[in-house]
C-alpha cells in the first residue's frame, strides 16, 4: 500500500515506543524515512538489520550511508545479513574483527565467493597475529585457513591444526607440496593418528625431502607398484632413496613370480589327480 507524506514525516520524527514499532513496518518507504530519523540509535538500527524479511533496498541504503557504517555493530549486522548486496559485503568483510570474520566464513549460508574472500583476508592477517589468536584459528578456522597455519609451521599450532575436524586431505597435501615446509610439520603429519594412515598423504611424505628415511621405508611396502615406479623415475626423489624404491619394486616382482609359480604348480597337481 502506498504511503503518504505525513506517514513518512512521522517516521522521520517519531521517538520512543512509536519509533520502536516502526522498525517492524513492512513499507520500504517508511523504513527509508526511519533511517533519516535523528532519534534512531545503533541498537535500534541493528534490530532493524536483524530482520530476515527486511527489504533489500533498505540494506542497500544502509550500505551506502557512510555515517551509519562508522559504528562497528551496524557494520557487522549488515555484513552478516544474507540479503546484503554482494558489492557491499565484499567491502564490509575487509573491516570485520578477526573472530567475526572467522564466524562469517564458517556460516552455512555464506556464499562461496564471500567465504573465499574472507579466508583470503584471514590468511593475509596471519603473519601479524599473536600466538593466542593463531591457536584459536587452528582450532576453529576453515580448512583453507587451518592449512595456511599448518604450512606456517608454528610449533604450538601444528598439532591443533592437524586435529581440526575441518582440515581436508587437499590442504594437507598442499602443505606437503612445499619443499620448504618446516621439518617439524612433516614429522607431525607422519606421526599423526589420522593423516599418517591416508594413502595420498603417505605418497606425499615419501616425496618430501624433509621426511626421514625410517618413515619412508615404513611406507614403501604399502605403496602400489605403479606408484613406486612413478616415484623411482629419475629426478623425483634423491638417488639414495631411489635405490630403496627400485629394490622394493624388484622384491615385489620376485614375490609375484614366486606366487605365480606356486599357483601353476597347484594347477598341475590338480590336473594329474582328477577326481
């Protein structure tokens, strides 16, 4: 229903309970007029922004009013609203406090693009963060952020990062793809109760120059022959390790021939003694 000028004027001048009731009005014109009301404080504006049914034009208007965005609570409420315009959200996300940014990246309703930008912001801030905040991120951060912390290799965050239930195999492999990964991280992965038993992680550990020979030799019997051959190609691993890989391949071949010989002998025996 169209609103008249007197209704809009009232919205601009109302105070107290009248103003509070207008925060729930359905008309975009009335709500736009409420934004012009000098009596509107940050608490009331945040109540308005917390409405899930708030018209999109109101969110866009708030996003364009710089004086309103000087208040962090307003900025946060706008950034967390699922209907805030994309461009406004991309601007706001850069100004969120650390843990608010973490929360936003973990919300199920956050768009893929917004989550990616938020994670990039978190990763970019890592070098300047104090240890306590890094530990919190290692425990609560998304897979990409935890993977970045893992690659950073701080002694007090590595084990926490590896235990983070959101950490993915892809992020562990990404860390192991770095030749300059701190040896302590490589050791922690090789000893971890979950990741040390993941086949692709074991392959990556065998490739990594910081892996110990004892770790690598323990993994070789469980690798497929095709993977062993790929790893044994010239230039993949050190020549010293390559000798162990080639020896393992030859041992597999001999065992395979021996097993085949035993199977043939059983077949021949069975053929000479028909029922």
